[in-house]
C-alpha cells in the first residue's frame, strides 16, 4: 500500500541494490536493513550504505573529474554533506526544531519574511525568519489547513470546510497584523439558507496556485476538479474535471500562465486558457510511470524550464521544455528515496525533495544540461516529511537557502543550506586509481534515520495514514 492507502510498487523493505540515476551520472546505493531477532516487525530503522561505483573507461582518452573538498573546521556548527559527488561543496545545519501540540503540519509558505504553517488547528501560525520566533497567527473558524500560499501581502489558506480564505498581512519589525479579506466561494446573498455553493469543492482542497499577472487563483481538490477564481470580485470563472483521481498538486508558470496538475491517477496534465476566455483546455498529458504523483515543482531560468514530479514509487521525474515547440520532453529521473516523495521545492538550480522515508534530499542541476546530482541528505525527522518551503539567503561569499520542513512526527524544522563556489577540479587519467587516498578520497558513510515506532508499526501493518 502507498502513503495514500493505495497499491504502490514501493515496498517498505527493499533489500535489492538501487541505482541513483541521472542522464549523465550514476552511483550505486545499497540499502541494508537492520534486522533484530529475524523479525520484520522489529525493524525500527535502517542503515544506508553508500559505495561509489567504478565504471571502466569507454575509451583510452576518458578522464575522471572529482572535486577536492576540504573537511569542515572542528569548531564549525555546519555539517559537511556526507554524500560527496563531483559538485560544489554543500554545507547544512538545522537551526531550529519545534514540536507542536496542535496536530500535524500540512502546509508551509514563506512571504514577506514570515513563515506560515497550516495544521489541524484553526490557527495558521506565523513565524519570523530565520529563528522562527512566533509572531502571531491567522484565526479562522475552521481548521485542517491542507494548503497555504503566500504572495506579497496576500495569504491564501484552504480549510476542512472545503473553502479557501484570503488574508492581508502587514508584518513589521515590532508587530504583525492580519485582516481577513474574504472566503471562496463567497456566501450567496440570495440563498443564505444554502450551506454549500454550486462552485464549492466537494472534498479537500489539496493545493493552491496563483497567477499574479491575471489575478487568478487555482485550487485543486480530491474531488478531481480544478477551479479558477478571479480575486478581484471573488468569483469562480472556471471549473473542470482535471483527473480521474485526487488532484494532489498544482503549479502555474508565471511567464505564460500555463497550468500543471498532477494526480493519484499517475498523470500530469498541462492546461492553457482559451484565448480571450476564462475556460481552460488540455494541451498534453505527461505519464511515465504507473504510480500516484504527489508533488510538482517548476524550475525557471533565463534559458531553461524544467518540471519536476515526485511520486509514490520514490522517484523524482523531470521534463525539459523545448525552446522552439514548447513541448515537454522527459529528461530522466532522480532515484534515492526509499519510499514516496511527498513534497518538492525548486529554487534556482536546486531541487529539494521530502519523502516518506523521513529524509530531505538536495539535488543540483548543472547549468545548460539535464545532469543532476544529489548534494546532501538532510536527516532529522522521525516521520514522513509532509511539506517543504524554501527561501533564498544571500551572502557575500556563498549562496545560502533557508529550508522549512514539517513531518508527520509533528515537528517543524528550519535548515540553513550553503553552496560554496566551485572547488578546483582534479583530472585523472583512465589508468589512474580514481579513489587513491593520496589524490582524492570519497568517504563511505552510514545514515540511520530513526523512524517513529508508531509510524513504523502502522506502515508494516499496511494501515492507511492520514495526510
């Protein structure tokens, strides 16, 4: 069973060797479970053993290139990424870890220097960057905030009553003020006795996206539909059945208004608005593997556009947009997570993926190519990583990021990630020992993510876990 209670090719214990793949690079990962008394019910955690693969050169002129990365200073609070690959050095550090008593955190967004978290509670908490001192909260009449999105002074939240609420925030150095702007759909003045609207979603609103250029808000739901709302007058201007199963994520390309949706029906669909109208038409369906798709992320730069998807089989697939035709071509997949990928964030050339295996992986795409590599595995949660958010943090020397993660262990963590400038590359001839200690060293490492015992028990029993 997958994380949604459906059948999935992803198994809890995988004793076979797995391969980290990208179109241009390969490493072998072998997962060796820690067994106690030869009983599967006693699996509380796993050991991950990394060993660099050695490939015979394809010709006599081939060379191997690796980065020489110096070890961190003993007094430094930063942790050097244990996964050393031909990449810029990456340092990471967990700067804050909070445990909430209001149930699971389902959604995170960052806006105007404030981090907002939505949980089972009717209060959407506001935290100051980067130390996560609580600044206040948004108080609604209904909880279970499954989706939250911030844009400028606007905050959009979805709730258990299948409605979306809009807020205006005014943060300052000394105070935090908020004001509710309205609810979507707004209550009809002609039929006040009706509790639901014909435009209202019939199930959980799982995802939100905003197209600022046209002032349009998109909402996706487990009722299989996508609705388009015009913020200026709070009206639903379009509603259509998008998939054959739950709509799990939705993103909008801010450059052209193209809408991407993914679903538990294993497909990604690309939608465009009909010229001069509010309706939307399906332009293409992207389907690569028969596994529920849980998350989407769009990575834009001056010369490229990449779409990433995270699925229940543990893969992160990506598509690259052709410049001339605008068509999306499948570029490959990133493998490393053991269980479902539940959330994705793309910022600059980095992609962050949160998984049911309790870890967050940091991937980097090489400029001008489809080459990807895993720079780090952030390990600290005791349960599935449910949601992620990221923001840029510039430094004079290095480029930094603040990563916010929430898990079903009811913890909320803040990570500071820094990518150092390119280190000097060392080239080796094909007949030179690649991993010779005198020239370079790629260390093996072990990681032991400690899973929550109650979550492990439920997973082994195949019980449905509420998202």
